[in-house]
C-alpha cells in the first residue's frame, strides 16, 4: 500500500458528501501530498475520477476492497 499524508473516512456517506469532504481535506494539504479516501458509495468511483479531472489533482489509485472503495489523490 502506498503512503499517504492524510486519511479521510467517508464511509456511509452518499454523493456528493465524499467529494465535498475530500475537497476540504485537500485544501489543507500541501502540493504533492496524498489524501487517502475511504468510501462505501459505489457512485464515488466515477465521482472521484471526474473530480480529479476537473480539479487537476491526480488520482493515483482507485480500488475496491471488502465493499469499501479506496482512493489515493495527490494534490496538484
């Protein structure tokens, strides 16, 4: 597993809350730092792909494990 600087557990939250929380968390990070997001909403997979494209942040990883979705987002 890659290293990250901050973890955000958005389990149980539905769209758009995981994205909004991630946006807020990323705002507090330095450029190049990585945010690990855990979500349970299947829609978050597409949401985070779109979010990364729109914001210019890099989606390093997107995977599903045991019913939870894990995202690693590197701040631009």
